[in-house]
């Protein structure tokens, strides 16, 4: 089992990317941990606009960086 936290409310696509690449049998993602940083929209969401995709602190590039850092941290637990 792996547990990862982040300060954002993730679009489902980010959670799916992390879970798909995690070596753990069960990966739990805790959102809005350590303070509210708002939604973390995907590039597709920003392009489409609308709810929470037009006002964000961190955009899609930061979302992909979060995915990579989270996966790297989880993989380090399973050498």
C-alpha cells in the first residue's frame, strides 16, 4: 500500500496517471492536504474552460510535475 498527499483538488486524470504507474497494490491519494491550493486542472480542462479550469494557481505543467514526483516517491518505497 502507498499513501500520497498533495495540497490540490486533483482532476481525476492526475489520480489515474499516478495509480496506473504505482507499483503498490493499493495507492491512496489524499487531496487538499496541508492547505488548500485550489484545483489542479489538466491541459484538456483548461482548453475547454468552465468550472475551476479558468482560475487556478498551478496549471497543467505543474500537474504533470506532481504526477512525476509522486510516482517517483512511491517507486522509492518499492525497490
